[in-house]
C-alpha cells in the first residue's frame, strides 16, 4: 500500500469520482503532519539555532550544526506549505453537495466526477511532497541534534572532562543513528510502494 496518499490502483474508479486515498487515513495523517507536527518542529529548530548561535563555544561544529538545522527548518516549512496546497484539492462528493440544495444535473455531475478524479490525483502529488519534505526535515533535525551534542575541546576556558566528552559523543551517536535509521526507513517504505 502506498504511504504517500496515492490510490492503490490509479485505474480503479469509484462509482463517483476518484477512489478514496489508500490507506484511507492518509489524508488525516498528512494534515496532522503539515498542520501540527511540522510547525512545532520548525519552531523547535529555530529555537535550537538561536541557542547555538548565541553560545558557539559550547559546540564542536556550531556553523555546521546551524546549517544542518536550517535545512531541517526549511524542510518543515515546505511541508506546511505543501500541506496547505494539498488540502485545496481534497474534497468529496458530500463536500460538493453541501454547496447545493437540490440534486446536481447529470451533465454537471459528470463534470464534477472528472474534476474530482483530477483533483484527487493532484492532492496525491502534493501529499507525497508533504511526506518527502517532512522526512527530509526529520533526518536533518536528527543530524543537527547530533552535531549539537558533540563536545567542544574546551568549555568555559577549561578542557571538557573525559566523562562529559564520552557522554556527549554517545548522545551525538544516538541522534545520528536515529537520523540514519529514519533515512533508511523512509527509503525502504518508498521502495515498497514502488515495487
């Protein structure tokens, strides 16, 4: 089953308009990503960029960390924008009938069927962009956090203690591992939907 919101069989046509998204909850999931998760994560990333920029001596590679986190922030904002655009094309026959008091004429009904199939296909493309940009953001966020965790050589004029350095390297490795794991999971899911 595709996870990007596209119909299972693009040739299958519902008795009215396009077939429902597959899986059926993908519309709500995409909206949750672009309306809630991506904006919250973008705000978190902006805050983290501010922390690194104000106190660069606390980090091993502050400039690189800021660049990677900026990529994450941009990807989350793109996800929100694509989600807004996708939502404009997601509608059902019930949405259409809410605009009319009486039955829709047969000719008009046929035109709306064709428009619905076209709009759902457009929605599926925008929904795929939401998913892709969100996943890029998640991977970049994990890698940015990994860079933030790496210890500087000195902190406050004193060398970083061995224990502190080890703990920060462990934290950085865990964050980088999560980013790489997310990347592999994303690629794996996309390969499964293509196959």
